[in-house]
C-alpha cells in the first residue's frame, strides 16, 4: 500500500510540475507576445510619427534641408537605440526564464529520482517481509496438514471400530430376523397342515354323506322306506374362540404392512367392524385375522366392544 501511494504521489507531482512548466512557458509566451505587441505598437507609432514627421519635414524641407536631415538622423538613431535596448531586454528575460525552467525541471527530476530510490528501498523491505511471512506460513501449513492427517487417521480408526460394531449389530438383527421368519414359516406350515387335515375330514364327511344319499336313493327306488340320516355339520370356530386361541404373530414386513392396512380400514369405519367383515375385505383366514387384531390391541391401536373392533 505504501508503494502504491508513493507512486500515486509521484505521478501527481510529475503531472503538477508539467502543468507548472506548461503554465510558465505560457506566461513567457504571453510576455513575449506582449513585448512583440508593444514593439509593433512602437513600430506603428514610429511609422505614424515618421509619416507626421515626413509631412512636417516636407513642409519644412523647403525651409531647412540641412536641419531636417539632422533631425531625421537623430530620430532614426533614437529609434534604433530604443529597438536595440528592447531586443536586449527581451533576450535577457527569455534567458532568465529558460534558466529558471531548467532549474525547476532539474529539481523535479531530482525529486523523482529520490522517490524512485525510496520506492526501490521500500519494495526490497516489503519483499523481505513477504519472504519471511511466506516461510512462516509454509511452516504453519505443514503443521496444519500434519494435524489434519492425524485427525483423519483417528477418524478412520473410529470409523473402523464403529463399522465393526455396526456389523455385529446387523448380524445379530439378521439372525433374529431369520429366526422370526423360520418361526413364522413353521407356523404357516402348521396352519397349512391343519387346514389340509380339516379339508380331508370335510371331504371324507362329504363322501360319506354322498354315499349315504346314493344308498338311500337306491332303497327308495326299490320301494324300501328309509329314514334319511343327516350328519350334524361341524361348527365353525367363533370369533371369540379364535381371538382367545390366537397367539400374537411375529412381525414381518408383510405382517406390518397388513397391520397398517387393517388399522387404516378400522379408522375409516368409526362405527366399528366385525371380524368376518375384515376376513372378507382382506381375504385372510379367521385365525390369522385374530392374531392380527390381537397384535393391534397389544399395541393399543385397536379396542373391542362386544363383537365390533374400533381404531383408537
């Protein structure tokens, strides 16, 4: 900043001195022009007086030729003397102005040289300071880089430890999830076996009923009166019994999604919904729907009033 200000001051001084030189030369030119004008006026006056004098001389010529010549020579001599004096004064003034101008220019040049020397000196000082600051900054930068590297190494170590812990936790969760899936799969297989057994029993009963009907029809065609035996139909498990017997189902992504849909359905039916309606809506067996509702009631999301289920 100091160098820039010094350079600006130098340029201002040079510009100001140039204006002063130009102004001084202009003043000299004005003075010269003034002197030339005065000389011209003097010449004009001389011509005018010469003409007047010529007229007078012509008038007096006839009177005195000798005295007229003498007077004319005297006037010419006076004019030449005055002209020489004026020229000498002008030359002297111009010489003095030139000397003053040279002196001013030399002074300005000396000041400019001193300013340039000061500029070089301050530039060298600034360069030395900058080199010193750069060396110090380089040392600080190396120290900061080493610190950053140390922090990065510590961060990598912490990340490795955290990753190991997270991996262990994930392995535990995956193992737990695998056990839950295995348990749920076994439960589904048991339900399927039970359903298959029930279906076989139903088919067997239907076959027996059909055979009994065929035998009865044959006897009737033969004219034998036979009382039709009708076996009692098996009673379907009631809603209360299904809920009482149901065990909470393991929460898998599919079960969680179904739970959410059942809860939303109950929330959209604030007057309550029976289990049989939920079975038809979601096409789910009664025992599975009972488990689902038991989970929701355990989560305090659903409550039962008589035979109706409500979202809380």
